[in-house]
């Protein structure tokens, strides 16, 4: 029982309280997860419980693995027990019992891509307007329904008979039929069907109730309704359910997590014992107090205050950078300074709000030769959408680049399958020409399916057009034109889900990359630019080993801890994110996220913001985050000025245009589309004699204008023929 000596009296009480419902409600770093781990060890070692009878549920696979490791290190041997995420626990139940619901034993699990493909067929069969009714639209409603345990009929009954509801109902019903026919379940079905098994078959439920005499759930505040039902049913018999959580750390409401599950635990289990842990073992007193000064601004929370026996420690460092490059430079420099011999790079974490922010840090760390790794995501230049669009740009520079073409030939989907690609490649090889040359041959293309041939024709046209005109265009014009002209952006917009939104954010952030170079060199050519980013993408210090600075989003850092934590981008519109300004409760959820981020730090916490930021290709003055303004100023060191600097109190763009809500990637998206559209109409709008300006060539006068070519005489004496429809001309 030695290991129990490490626990404080409350933790010990919780670990030893094994019979009956138990709620451990406590703030960050108070040892909730450790207590749970000790409790498992105690059950096995001291109470002689067979690990077979224990179920522990965690939020992520990584957390499950960590818990398993910790238990094993306590009891000194391998354990064969269910320490799993919700999804994997349900999958195990269903592998055994899905036949009850009419599935075959070897049912398949549909991932989001499969789901979309299935739904696409349904939309087609229903003859719906696929602009208005996208697969993503239906899928997101269906997912919501499944989380609330509503089948199609119940959905209809709940939301009434208006025409739109009826259409959703039909799509939902067909989707269910199709999945069933294919012997398939989607991710939401895993939970839903496990609960259905329990509801329909008493024997099956009893089997698991008997098996799982002791059940534990970590991060309980982030469970949704169906997860809650799953656990509640399992625990009904023995009632030895221990849930662990912190209402202040509920950060998944946008995915249906319901904070009430934790607040109402005592109602569900009237004789539940509640243990509160109040000592924080993770952070210095200053970090803890600063985090508390933020979270206490949330309304409707259970007040709880943590204490620590640790020293105050250093104050929270705050740096107001000039711009995002300066910010990243500061962070890399601090890491360089602080990295003593006895520290590892993995003692440092940079936790950002959105994935698109990682780019500047990756660059700054590489420049200083500091190894880093991106956890729970890819480094910027490895992200699919970034690679895709870079491939398009490579093709514009050189259409004979077969590798680039192969990457995007069916991206967005153009109905060109792998077999077709093989055939086309074989043909190109026989003819001894590039794949692009083959695609330019109308005879070849017309032999393909209608969809594929149309797709290829329009792709070839766009690439040729920009390829020919590249010397007359800025890199940013080419980029915008490709995003819109290839249909890439549109395909993402139609997906209309969070993953697609994040991809759009990354693509808009690529505008910042271009802007960075164009700012210094107005004549920047496409080949120059491609050369520079090839270097950037290659020369980096990405290091998968354990000894590397950790970059990740605050969301994925839940439950983890690091001696040194950097939270960058503390600006209104970035953190709190711009979405928080549009949604009720949005701000409170962001504040909880801020609390999660701050409480990851053990020794030192660094906050940064940039007074001017180029994000999504747009440069703006920023306003310091509301969270900074809320923080207790005594705890902050550095140029913590807040009021001191004469700086825009309102978000204001450089062109003096001021707006209520901060700039966001979708503003940029609108702007890009508008620009491309305007240019497309330019052939008709310009007339002989018009005074115009061109971003590369300056002022000039239109000599000739047709719907194909606009001929302009520029002030430097040159006369240029520009392609109407893509030339970046504006009337002067
Ligand atoms: P979070 O809310 O972030 O998930 P938590 O409440 O689960 O935090 P843990 O991760 O379990 O907290 O513990 C935080 C840190 O405190 C860990 O490093 C852990 O080893 C340490 N710790 C927990 N309890 C004790 C204790 N009684 N004595 C010393 N250290 C402890
Ligand atoms: Mg924890």
C-alpha cells in the first residue's frame, strides 16, 4: 500500500471509497486523474478485484494509454483490463452483440468520408438541389439526432412536419436503410447501438453489468447525452461508478458535451459521495491565481478555489509583440534562453487556439534549430490542403510536373478513379509525353465519362490560363484564381463542417505566406516564390522523438502538463476566437479553454499577443484579448501595459476601415471570391482610353479591350497584352 502514501487525505478518501457512486469534482491539476489511477491499483492490489471487472473510460486514446502505463507502474505488472475511449468500449460490445440489432458480426465502421459518399447518393436519388441540401447539411443534423437518441420518426415527431423537416426525415431514413443494407455503422452509431443493445436485450445488459462491477470515467464534464446514458445503464446494478471532472474545463460543448451531466450527478445518484480536491500539485501559486482570476468571470459555475503549497514562482510573463513574426521570434528566443542542460525540449509547449497559428512558430523554431513536433495534427506544410494547393501552383509554374498533377487530378473530386489515372499514365508513357500533354488531347479526354471529361477540361483550362499569364500576375492573384477556378474552395465550402472550416483557415493563412514575400518584393515571381517555400517546407526541425518542443491546440492539451507553457495570440478575435462573438455562451466556453490552457503550466507561463497581425493574408491592428484584461495585473510581468500603449481600442484594419467583430478567415474567403469574380467580368468592363493601375506594372491606359485580351500601355513605356478575365486591373 506504499503508493497510497503519496495521496493527500481527500485523494486517499476517494481512492479508498470503492463502493457506491462517487463524484470527484475538482479544479485543474488537483490530482483527479492520479487519484483515479491509484483507485484502480487499490481495487486490484488490496481489494483483490479481478481487473476483468473494471472499466475505465477516458476521452482520447492517448489518455487511455497513459492511464494504463500509470496503473502498470503502480502495481508493477501488465494488466488486461478495459481502459478505453467511449468509442472503443462500444465497439467491443457491438462486435459481440450487434446481431441483436440485425447487423452481421463483421459489420464495418464508416468514417466521415464513407458517410459523405453514402449521403451523396441519397441526395442524388431524392433529386434534391445539391446546393441547398448538401450531404454535410444532412449529416450534421443526423449526428445531432444520434447524440440525442432520436431515430428518424422521433426526429419528425419532435421537429414537426414543415417541408424542410420532412426532407431531412426522408434523407435520414434512407441513410439508415443504406447503412443497414451495407452492414455498416458510423461513429455515432457505435454509441447509439451499444445503448440500443442494452435497452433491447436484458441478458446482454446484465452480462456487462455483472462484468463491470467498478466503472470510472475521466473528464466527465465533456460527456454528451448518449455517452452519459451508456455509462448510467452499465452502472445501474452495482452503482460503483466513479466520475471525475471539472465543470470549469468543459470545452466540447460545440460537440454536444453537456456540463449538466456533472452538475447533476448528485441528482442521478442521490446517495452519491462527493469528494472535492482543493490542493493543486501542478502549478506555482502565481499561475494558479492568474488562471483563477480568469475563470471566476464565468457566470453559472460552482465556485471552487484551489490552493497550493508551492512557492509563488515567477510572475506570468507577458509580451506584446510588434507582429506575429516578432511573437514567434520571442517564443523561440525564450526557449533558447531557458533550455538548461537538465531540461528537455519536450518540457516546453506552445498551445495555440487554431491550427493555422502553428506556421509562424514552426518557422521561428527551425530558424533557431530547435527541434519541435506537432501533436494531434500535422505540421503546416504537411497538411493536405496546403500540399494540394502547392501542387496546383507547381503545375502552373510547370505543367509537365507529373507528380503535382497526380496529386490533384481528382482533388476536388472530378470522377477520375485510380483505374482511369493508370490508363492515362500508361498512355502518356507510350507517347513519351507528360501527363498534362495527354490531358490536353481532346480525343483522349472525350473518351472518359462525362463527368471526368468535363472536370479535366476545366482544370486544364485554368492551369493553362494561369501558366501563360504568370509573368503578368502577382503570386497572390494566381493563388486566388486557382482556389476559385479549380473548384477546390467550393468543394470545401460545401462540406460545411468543422474539419473543412479548419482547412479553409489553413488555406487563407497561406495568403499570409505569400503576403510576407510580396511585401518585400513587389515583383516576386512564381518560380522565386516556389523556390522559397520548397526550402521552408524542407528545412525544418520537425522531430518525432520525445525530445522536441510540443506544438498543439489548447483543445488537445486537455489533461496534459508541461513545465513551460506558451499561450500565443491573446487577441480578441483570435482568442477568444471570432466565433465567440457570434454565439451566446461562446465566450464562456472560450474562457474555460483559456483556463485549461493556463493550467497546463507547472513552472512558468508565457502569454503573448501581437499588436499587428497578418492572419489569413490580412494585416490588422489587434486588440488585446479580453482575457488579458480580466487577468489579475499584479501577477503579470513584462510589458503588461494594457492601457499604457496608445493603441487602437477597436479592431481596425490598416486601411482605416473599422469593424465591430474581428477579421476572420471567412471574411478573407469572401474577399478572394469577390476579387476573382470582378476580374472575370473585366473583359466587358474596360474600354479604350480607361486609366488603369496594375499591381506589378503601375499606371497605364487601355489601348484595346476585347473579351479575351486587354492591351495596356504603361507609364514605363511598355505595352502589355493581358488576359481579360484574370488580369488584376482596376480603374484609376
Ligand atoms: P486536469 O484537470 O488537468 O486533468 P488532474 O486533476 O487530473 O488535472 P493530475 O494530472 O492527476 O491532475 O495531477 C496533476 C499533477 O499533480 C501530476 O503531476 C501529479 O503527479 C501531481 N499530483 C497529484 N496528486 C499528488 C500528490 N498527492 N502529491 C504530489 N503530487 C501529486
Ligand atoms: Mg486529468
